[in-house]
């Protein structure tokens, strides 16, 4: 079974009954790798570096990892990541050789595709990473992979319901083996959010490790508690996104017994306490770094705690039309009790913590969204590839409006509907070949309505898209009064193709250049086939 995904599961198992002999000390090592690029064909990620920073903070502050035992590599290559992992393994070996235990944690935030971690233009095979971890001399190895398709690292083995395993932070390791936790299944997208300024999975995992997942309020968070917290929050948050629900997965291979403690904030740091009577969504922002460090979705009736390192923070609660905010200075081994009566009522534009949640459109991340545009363009009708049809269909300029629904059927698939109108004065020559022609002045007008299905392919701020379009054309030739010819009205359907390139200047605004090519059957007096091409420039607002 591929990466079991039961949200009520206590995640990991002690597979055998005998515990290993206790050793004197345990040293913990971590390699944190992040890269916001995955190659030219993948969109640029925004928050991989922030995600790695959040993970480093919680490991150093409350996870028992010494700062010099945590190696963080941002926007690095696969070769550099492997080199760093091998260097850490040398240090692990030195710890084991002197008779102590070691724990090794590897975290990755970035792109992945087809079983490969995509670090810029370089690739790191997930199977190779697993093999290196399995070969490590560390008594326990933990891999946390936050990327699209990360479940490729967990799908080889299934899971089964069993008691949780243990990793002691302040004592010796009573278990041995390897755990892989992935942010999504093998065929799912792992999603970022502007609102939380990071990936959903890492955000909720680190919030859980800071105390959000401490369900038994003992001042410690086990890996089982952290996984279940991150699982439930990630599933709930992504259930309404256009990319669809994201399900974290895991794979374990552990032997031993005990409780799994990854963070312990009972004796270190400061505690921000949310009394039982509070309810709502609260954010904690590191004021010096302007970084959201935790989020608490508080339900009324149960208290909650979050651990922070001493420093200056802002706590805020977002309401429908304003914010409640409060600055706070926290010191180690103190408790700050949240009291909304002491919080200021602040308008959104006066938010003094830049790490604020913002309203997001997330057009690239899977939510159904609407875009509207106004455009100006021109149309030329061809009777053959080398001959324009100035006689029947003079070239015209036109204006158009267009609306699109993003991700209506599936991710990156657009349903587009447009309406355009153009008119111009022209001279029309009528007559049979070989006979004198008559020339009349006409007013040529055209109204067209089109429906298209397009697939978009974003590359950083640039988006390419293409697809098919079906247009309905209503054309009118109005002759001057001196012409002995009745006005002519023509209505037809016209299939065609669309291609475009767009450039985003903000999350809500972009411009496009579009080309459309269509077939036109003209059956007035006789059947004749034409083709026409249109070029448009448009300005778009994304909702």
C-alpha cells in the first residue's frame, strides 16, 4: 500500500519488543536543503528558504539540535547536498565510534518530479537519498520531504495500525531505524500559501512542534503528535484549494519501544498561553525578522500553548474587517497569557507586522478563480495563404472583453469566454470576372462571441497558454443608399486555435499578447472557404 494516509492514525510503530541498551548521550544532526527552482519548466517557488529557516529555528530552539550540528543549504545543487550529507555522516561516525548514539534528520523543501528532487537544474534521485540514509550509522534517521510528489519516497512500503515509536530528546535513544515523512502522496501537489508565507505542510509541522500538537499538555511533542497535527491541518487547509486536498504520508522501519519526543519546551524558551475561552485563528510573528513562526487555530473550551525563543513578537488575530494586534516581549522560562482585551484594533493597511497574512488569489496553486480583461485587436481574412480577402471581408480593428475560470476542470485548465465588436467603412467591388465591376461604399460590422479551453504553463512571471476555440460570428454589410443592393447579414460558426503569452506584474494583474487562427465557411451565393487571423493585446485583473 502506498504511504498510508489515515488522519486519525498514531503514525509510527515499534516493530519488535526488545529495547536497545542505553548509551551515555545522543547527538543530533540535521541537513536542511531548500531550492526555489526546479528547472525552466517548473514555476518559481516563493518560500522554500523561509520554510527551511522555520525548521532550523524549531530544531535548535526546542529539538535538542546544536546550532553547529545543523547545516542549512539554500538554492544549492544536488552535488552540494550530497557532499554535505557525506560530511555529516563522517561526524555521525565519530560519535558512534566513541560509544554514543546519533540521530540524523534530513529536511528538503523544493520541487520534485518523477522520483527526483529538483534542485535548480540538478537532480537528486529519491532512491539514492533513501539508500544513503539507510546506510547511515545514526541510530535513528528521519527524512522530512516537502515537495510535489514527495510520496514517491513513502510508497514502497505500507503501514499498519500500531503504537507510536520513540525518539528521546533529552535521554538515550530507545529505538533504532528510519522514518520518512512526506508532505503529499506520490501523485499530489505540495502547495505554498501567501497567507502563511510558506508551504502548508512545513508551516503546520513546525507549529505543531512548537506546542500546537501537544495534545497531552506535557510540554513535549512527539513525532506522532506532530505528524497527526500537520496531517489534519494540511488536509483541512488544502481541501478548498484549486490543486485539491494534500495528504501527508509516511514510511517507517523502526525497532524499539518508548515515546517519540522531537521537541521539549517544558524547561526552555517562553510559552505563549491561549486560555480555554479564546477562539479563532492567531498568528505569531517574529518582529525582528518579519517571519510568521506559528499559527494557532484555537477552538473554545480547550487551552493551547506555543513555545517561542525569547525575543520581540507580534500576536495578531484576523477578523473580517480589521486585525487585533499586540506587541510582546517574551523571556525564557516565562509564560505570556493572551488576553484579547489588551489587543489593539488595527485596520489592515496599518498592520505594523510585515509578516502578515495577506489575501491570496493562488491562481497557480489550484483554487478555482476568475480573471477578467479588456483587449484591443485586429482581424485579417485570407482566401488563400498569399491572398487577403479585402473584397468581402476588409481588415478591421476591434475591442473585446474576456473572462476566464482557472482550474475549473483540472489544474491549469482554463475555460474562456469572450465577446468582441469591430466596424469600419470600406469600398466593396461587385461583379463577375471579365465584366466591369461596380464599387459601393459599405459599413462593415462584426460581432463575435467565443468559447475556448486553454492549458496554461507558467514559467516564473511568464505564462504560456494554448488551446482550441469555437466562435460565433455575426457580420453585417450596410450599403450606401445609392447602391441597388440590399444589406447583407451573415451568421456562422468558426473553429480555431489560440496561443498566448502573458507577463505578470503583480499577483492580481498581468498583460497578454494573443494570436487566434480560425476557419470560416462563407455560403452566401456560393460556398467559399476562408481563414482569418487575429492579434490582441489585453490587460487582465485576477480575482
